[in-house]
DNA sequence: ATTTTAAGTTTACATTTGTAAACGGTAATT
DNA sequence: AATTACCGTTTACAAATGTAAACTTAAAAT
C-alpha cells in the first residue's frame, strides 16, 4: 500500500544527500569537506543537516569505530522523481508542457538523454489529448476571455 | 542588469497566485471562495497569504471602493520558469535528463506540447554533448567505480 | 597517562511557512 | 442613525529551515 516513504528533504539537506548519493557511504568529515568547499558551510552546519537527515530516515548510519558512516536510504533517482512530481503537481496542468519545454531548452542534455526523451514523446503522442485543461480553479476554469492564458 | 526580480513564492502562496493568474484581477473574496473549495482554507488563511504576497511584491493592489483588487505582478510563465530553474539547479546535472524523462512520462501533455518538445529536442541534439558531467562534488567527481551512478 | 582531536549531540536563534483568530474601520443595510 | 457585514491589518503560534556555536565523549597521539 506504499506507506508514504516520502521523506521531505529541504534544499540545504539536498546538498548533503547529493554527496552521499555520489560517494555512496561517507563519513561526516568527508561531507563537511565537500560542502565546505562547494557551499561554504561550516562543519557545524553540515553536522546539523546530517543529524536531521538521519532523524528523518533519509540517511542510515553504520558505526565505524568512533564515528559513523552515512548512507542514503532512498535512491537519488527516486528522490528526484518524487521532488519532480511535487513540483509539477503545484503547477497549472495546462501550462506544464510549456514549462517542460523551457526546462528542456535551458538544460544541458546528453545525446542519450535527448534520444530517450524523443522516443518517450513519440510514444506519448499516440494517446495524447488535444488540450490539457487548466486546473487552477475548482470546477471549470471560469476565466473571462482574454483575462487568462488558459 | 536584471536586479533580481525573483520573488520567493511558497507552495501555499503559489495557490493564491494561480487564482490571480487565472482570473487576472480578483478581490480577496473571490480568492477565498476558490481556495476554500479547492484547498479547504479558511478566509483568514487566504488573507494572510494575500497580505504576504503583496508585501513580497508578487501581487499589486488597486483600490476598488472599500476593498482592493489584486493583480499578479509577474507572469505565471515567468514564475514557473524561475521555479523550474531553481528546481533543476539543485539536481545533479548528470541526472537531470533522466528526471525530465520521468516528468514527461508522468505528465499529461497535449499534442502541441509534445510537438514543441520534440522540435526543441531535435534542435538541441545538433549541439548536445555525449555526456553531461556530474557536478555533485567540487572539482571532479571522485566517486569510486560502482559506488555512484555518475 | 595525559592531552589533543575529531565525532556526535544539544542548544541557539532568526526566518519562513502554514494556518488562523482577533481587531478595527468603513460601507452597506435596516 | 444604528447595526451589520466585509475587508484589510495585527497578532498568534507551532513547525520547518538555514546556519552555527557549545558541549560531551571517546579515540588517537604524545
């Protein structure tokens, strides 16, 4: 039944997660070194974030002598997909397409990424509707002509 | 020089913005009615959010007798684009493609949206790199073989 | 064995966010 | 004219977030 494994990871915490996703299993010292350089954060700040992530269940710990090693509990891809969903869900359904277009245009993508996207889109095209209705208002979108872009 | 017009709009505030984006110029009563139904928010809650948005400069006011009419200061598309950028920027550059793919797959898009995306992607393909490097760590990604998905 | 270090834990503290009640004033209704 | 109904403004208040110092303890170095 999928008991809401969805942990909320804040923007700052996300940076810590990225280090663990990238390095797999890390000491907090490593995380601190990386983020001191990348984010100009004090070690104390990183400690707090790591602590919160452990409490939230986003990081698992394993004793390693006097210290701990931290390991991500959820995969990066899954976390990104969840975050994407949350992001998209808050937008007007009618305008999601335009926004995805902007994202695609403004992002560096590899040949493979592009190919995969094109394939998926072509597949999607087979069953895509002509229009996606605006869902900004409950019931029908009642915007007067010219007053909105729905 | 683009003096950071970027206003921060929280998730709850975003709902208020959507109403103004959709209806163009609204009384707080209208916003309240819409969101009471859509979000089950009390009128007081909406008042707070509207007030904060005005203070943040995201909504402009115009007197209308005893009350105000509210109007969005920035366009929805621009707000969405900014939010998208912020969202994408926090992700590992190497994995943005996969995430966009997921978004495309999980979202309802119109024929026109899909066509526009395909066109943009084909154009992008001409200059796309073979690989997009991971930028999770400062300097080179030092993940050991097999320990990360970079 | 003593001191230094490094780790984790506790405490701090201002802001932002979500949610809303209370208050005060003006316009509309009785 | 008195009263009611709205509307905007103030106040409330807990939780989350960003940022970090202080404290405590155990291991490492001398």
